[in-house]
């Protein structure tokens, strides 16, 4: 199942809950057209992605978020929450694997 199809099933369940939903794509996603955003050195480990998530939350001035992450994104959320716990209230992991 393509990732966008997974979110097609999950997002409608969250909308009626009055959450403020923020969706974004990682630099390696097919929807991101600017290939200059992907730095193979920075993203050679999951830490680079976690740092991006922390930066995004800080720039949006978000605190105590409920983060929903699928697959590798779930593990990115875990790492980011350890690095900056004040930014996260809840982690919801969908098919996440510690193998990352």
C-alpha cells in the first residue's frame, strides 16, 4: 500500500477530533520536486530527519504535539521526542520498526 493511501485512511479519522493537522513530506519523498533539499550526508542516519522535525516544530512554535508517524517516520518521531521532549505530548506509531 502506498504511503499516501495509508494517510488517506487515517486523516479522515483525525479531522472530526478538532485536531490542528499539519502534514509534510520528507526531502526524499516523490512529492518534493526540489532535489537540492536532499543532502545524502545529512540523511545518512535517522538523526538528520529528527533534527528536521525538531526544526519544523520550533519554527511553527508548536509544543506538546501529538505526532503520528508511519514506518520510518515513526522512528524519527521517537528520536526527536528524546532529543526535545518538550515538543511532544503523544507519539502514535503506525507500522514503525526499530530496525531504522
